[in-house]
């Protein structure tokens, strides 16, 4: 931690001790959410999500591919992410680094392990052809908590996704047609991230809070209150009490957040 | 796509002389420009040119990493053109392609002659272009929007550049080729120009054209570029007119305050004549700038201009003692 971060940390901590945050939010208050859908006509689904000033664009492409050998009768849903250099002065060109890979994998697991998309529905012919749903995330502005912003963008893009119908010729060749049906989706999973700063737990950390935090816990909530994935980040430990506290608070926050998702 | 090319006879111009998207041969697609739409970079711009949707962002002039790339007597311009995986019909692989590398290079060379690179030795100016949706002529639209982002970043420029791809469809020269025309037309000719200087800074071609057709196509490109250049200027004016409205009033207030106080004190210090006091600030308000100060201060004594500078430091002491 450099000197400036140390000073920021002291400032943020002293505010937290008084029960305040630097931007005036409550500890369980997320920044305003804005979502726009259907922005890219060449994508099967697309959405841009803003969480405060953080901004992520998600696009979904549908392809026909081979299933994974261990799940021969299930379609494939893959999420990847890129931190565009235009989003922050610290993002650089080149193959995805630790941060981008973590971002993609956390959002990916949140969706993959939820029951929102039934992957058996995406099977065309077991062991041979399945639908591949490829969600690509582009970070346009980093003002903190990219994981939750990306999760909102990914889910909103999936809610916008039109699944092309298929055609199978005599030789068994599968092609996508122009005709589409909406992608079937249950209650969408959403990720809620808490930052631990000193002994304080705050939801949706801002850029500064993210820089000075000791640890972070991202929890993906499926419909019906179950948890579909978690990720702890940072080298400081969390206590049993802190984890259960965050899960309890998160499950209340996610219900409010889900209401702000676009309806179909 | 391969099916379409094998058909060969898909007409690109109908019996009324209109193209697949209803345009005339010499008509541009609809263009929408925005500047300063991203908050983090030093400069940014966005363009919708037909169905092209492109962001450009500029960082710099900033410290150059890695250092060994630094050029002793000027800045290094780095341009990166990238397409989103979902910007084209078949998902693009996320890693940069040969095409993206080449386009980054030609765009860099299209922008560089417009910049005063010698003003920033050893620094970097980074331009990032992200194509969210591509629809033919994306390198031209990218250059148009990157040029705006550089202007938005406040980087000194000789002028803006704008681009358009002209070409040949069904045997005729056409303005601003769209995706289908680009793919199955007879020739595609992306052109970027500085309309003010009449210089071509990007020129590529593939297909077949006679020298006469090329001349006609270039003339058509120039017309289109002039039109786009007007839109670029308009969107920049719009932004700075807004800033002037907001900032202009504030700074005027501040100026007047400082000036009034200064003058009143000056007058009190230096001129015992009481009738002069109310007149001076009023006269100054009309001119408002520091220039207005000089003629006044010149009047009483010839030494005044010299004394004017150290006054700032001297004044607090006077206040304390008085």
C-alpha cells in the first residue's frame, strides 16, 4: 500500500467508525442501477449496466458446438471479460490478466451454477451438437465493484437473448436460422459484493473503498435464496461470523436489486 | 455469406437507382456523434455511422511505459483498434487478429500527421478504439471518432481528419459502402482526409477500378468527408459552447471580484482624489481583462508597471501592519 492509499484508508476508516461512507451511502446501500438492453443488432442479446458510474457492456453470441465430454447432453454457457484500457488508466493491453480472469470466472460461476438456464434445453443432439451461449463482457468505466456491475450486465443481456432456431439437413449438419425464440430463463442469479475495511462490512464498494479494503466477498444468489457461487478475494481473513453476516445481509439486498432488472 | 457471393446476381442498385438500404449513390448513411461520453479518459468520443457503433478514448500525453520506447524529440502515438466479439455476425475470437493490427497501424498513420508530436518529447498519447458493432467502413468511422477524441483530450492538432469508404457497386461509383456492398461490391476504397488541408492520410483499396473511376471515387470521398467534417466541428462547438456557458459566467464573477478589490485598494493607496474612486471600477468592468489595468496604472506615474508585480507579495504585509 502506498502513502496515498494509506491516507485514504485512514480517512475512509474514520468515516466508517462514525457509521458513514465517503459517498454518503448506508452500509447496505448499493449505488443507483441503470440498464439498457438490445443495443447491438449483430449480437443475439446485449445490455449495458451502470452501477453508479461503473459501466459494463455485455453481448451474447449463439453458436452450435460440441458438448463437453463430461456433460454430453448439456449446452455450454461461457462468460469472458475484458478490461478495456479506456475504462481505467491502470488497465493495459494484452492478454487478460488476473483481474479480468477473476471477473469473468466469478460472473461465469454465478450463472453456470444457478438454475436460471436449464442447460439440457440447449442440447440439440447428445454428444454431437449443442447450443453454445457465449457471454462477453467489456468494462467501459471502472468506478469500483466491477463484479456486481458485470453480473447485472450479463444477466440483462441473457434476458435480452433471442435463441435462433436450427435446421438439420439430411447429412446431420446443423445450421442456425433467422427465426428466433427468447432464451428460456428462470429467476436470474445476481452477485452481491461486500468489502471488509477494518472491521466494517460494506456492500458495493466504491473505487476508493475497493483500493483500501482488506478483503472482499462476492456472493451469487440464485432464485429462492440459495447461493450459487462465492469468491473471497484479498489476503486478510474473514471470520465465520462475518461470512454469515454478509450472506444474511446480501440475501435481503439481492431481492431489491432483482426488482430493478428489466422484465421480459 | 458464401451463399450470397455464389449467387452473384444479388442486385445492389434497384430499378429506381436506390441501394439496398434505400440510399442514393452519393448519399452518406446517417451519422451521430458524441464527445466526452466517457468520464475516465482524458478525451473520448462515440460514433454511430450507419450501424457502426464505435467508442474512442484518448489517454495522454502521459508517461510512457515501457520507457525504452520513448522518442527523444517527440511523443509516441499508439493506436489500438479492437472489435468486440459480438460486433460481427460470426463471433470474433477475443485475441487481436492480423486485421486489427493492420487497421490500428493505418489509423495511427492517418491521425499522426495532424498532431504536434514534437510538443511532448518522451511522452505517450494512447488512442483506444473499440468497435461494438461493425457495418462496413469501420476503419473510416474509427478514424473520424478517434480524431474527435483527440480534440476532446485537448491535444493540439493541425486539424481534424474524417473518413469514408467509397466503392463500386453494380458498375457504379457509390458513397459510404455498407456491409453488404463492401462484401459483394466490385471495389472498396477507404479514404481519410484532412478537409481543411486537402491531404489524404489513409488510403486503401481492394477490388477493381479504372484510373478514371478512381478519380471519380476520390472526388466523391472528398465530398462525403467535407460533410462529416462539418458534423465533427458542430459537435465540438456544441460541447465547448456548453462549457463556456457554465464556466464563462463563474470566471467572470471571480475576475470582477478580484479586480474590484485590487482596484479599490490601489485607488485607496495611491490616489487621494476621492472623486476618482467610483469611476475606476466601473470603467474597468467593461474591459474586464488584465489588459484594462495597464492603461489605468500608466496614467499616474511611469514606474507603476514595475511596481505592479511585487505588489502581490507586498500586500499582505501592508494589511497586517495597517
